[in-house]
């Protein structure tokens, strides 16, 4: 009988220690930081978005005919980032450089592209660099 009591006492102590280690007092500051994508809302400026997410890698313009070009009249351009867990994430901007649509918060419809844009969409190209800043 004393072995059962000892085993129960040890198990209880271990459970108590495990619960203590997982308490909210032990959460690091990093885990409390919000996901930067969750901070992106409609009407934010391009500058605010880039400050939150870092510089984009690609830009899709209305003149681009491929899958990554801006296809609707209200979107002047789309900035694309690599996003952990997804190859590409996009934010649509209007002609006033304001967020028009962020698929990460786009209501029922969210998406990421399965493939990365080609090199012709890169933000470091001379004809695109100003749009990406």
C-alpha cells in the first residue's frame, strides 16, 4: 500500500510542476507579440505595411498579364511577401497607396499563391523599385 501512495504522491507532484511550468507567468514576450499580418487593416498606408512586414519581394501591376498582376480596377498594384508556412502572401493597394484588401483578413476568402512570381515581378528591378518602397 505504501508504494501506491508514494507513486500517487510523485505523480501528483509531477503534475503540479508541469502545470506551474505552463502558467501564464512563464510566457515569453515573444509569444505575446502579435502576428504582424494580423496588424494589417484596410486603409493603412504602404509605408505602415512595409514597416510592419518588412520590404516586399515582388509587385504585381495592372500592366502585368500573368497570375500575379493586378486584375481589378480598384487595385493599382499588389505587393507580395514570402510568408512562413506559405510561399507567397499578397496585399492589394489602391492608387492612393492604401490597403484595399489583405487576403489574410479578407473575410471568408483568403488565399496565397502556390508558386512564387517570376523574376520579372521582383521589387529590385529598376521599373518596380519605387512602387515597392
